[in-house]
C-alpha cells in the first residue's frame, strides 16, 4: 500500500513543501494582489485567515479524498514563499487529482510554474500513484491555459458557467 503523505518536491529553482508560520507575510501579500486574485475564487484574504490556513495545512495529510491540500512554493536558494499549489484528490476516485496554482505576480513569466508543475506531476505519478491529473481554469485566463498546454495537458471540456 502506498502512503499518501507528502514529501517535499525539489526542482532546480524551487521547493514545494508544507507551509510554515514564517510564510505568513508572503502568503498575505500575494493572495491580496488584485491581479493574482483576478481568476481565482477569492477577492481578498485577511492575515488571520492565512494564519488559519497555514496551521490547518501544517497538520493536514495531503491526498485525502475530497479535500484540498495547499503546498507552499518557495525559492530554493532563499526558502522565500512565492506562491502555492493546491491538490485535490477526487472523493470518488482518489487516484484522480485536481491541481491549482498561484504565484506572486513578480514571479510570472519566468517558467517557475511550469518547472514546479512538471516536477509535481512526476511526483504524483511516480510516488503517489496518481492515475490522472486535471486542472480547471477560466478560458479567459490565457496564461494559465498556455501553461497547462506546455506541461502536456489537453482541453477536454469547456463550461459555459461554473458550477456550485
């Protein structure tokens, strides 16, 4: 049986890891940038909400069916948090995982999200025995659509309206 606990993923420039309370200022800053939040499901988030998220994620087990798990994305050379990736194991098929991603705007366009996704996908398939990875993005978010295509994903559907 495969353990579904998360072990950090390292790339040439990044580390994907559990959040720590020291990450709070960075998380609050990029999550409150209107351009970062534009295609996300939030408008703003308080420092207290971010603190609670960090505390919850520090003890949460990733890949629990039906739940989201947020990973900190940090620069490898300084451990500065520049974003987060979400993982959601499907409630009925836990070997299908949805990924989401957020990077601070100052780190857009540097290939960092692509690098992180490719290494994360490799980890999910090889270590976590994931069968299928999906991502859902707004069709108007051309940067994310292009990123997902660059990491080998393909469009399977187009929704006229988001559910729920």
